[in-house]
C-alpha cells in the first residue's frame, strides 16, 4: 500500500506540474490574445484615420481641380463653360482640348457660311450683250435694226 501511495503521490505531483504548465500556457495565450486584440484595435484606428485623411485629400483634389477649371475658363473666355468638365486636372485638360476643337470647328463653319452669303460691294459693271456667238449675217441684221 505504501508503494501505491508513493505512486499516487508521484502521479499527483506530475498532475500538479502539468496543471501548472497548462495554467502558464493559458496565461500566455490570454496575454497574447489581449496583445493581438490591442494591436487589432490600434490597426482599426489607424485604418479609420487613413480613410479620413484619404477623404480629405480627395475633397482637396476636387476643389483644386475646380479652381483649375475656373482659371482655364477665365484665361480662355471663348470656351463655353458647359463644354469643360471633370473631377481631375487630367479630365479637365482633356475636356478643354475637346472644347477648343469644337469651338474651332464651329468658327470654321460660321466663316464658311459667311463666305457663301457674302455679296460683293456695289453693282456689277454694265456690259453690252455678247455678240461673239452670232454669225456675220446675224450681226449685220442686228446692226441694221439698232439704227
């Protein structure tokens, strides 16, 4: 029986050692989980901050592009404002190029119409009838009729 008690005491000591080892592992795991949770919260906060900064930068870029559009239109009053649009400087530049081309085409068309409708100043010079196609006999007859 003493051997049995000694064996049980050894098993109990081993079980206590296992229990303490498992308890230590559990505490380490909980500490790691808390650390990870803290890191995750920090990362979430950083992500939210970056999203806010991105939204602010996007608004700033849109405002800057609008100011650029206004400056281009002020510098080129012949361009209709309705033809110039875009949310970025590149989009506005492309729109301005298209607007310039459209204005140039309209000008050319109007100039062509004006040329077609242009009437020379003053009355045309008066000339007599052209008798070059008449035969000599017809010319004599016409001359005798006019006298």
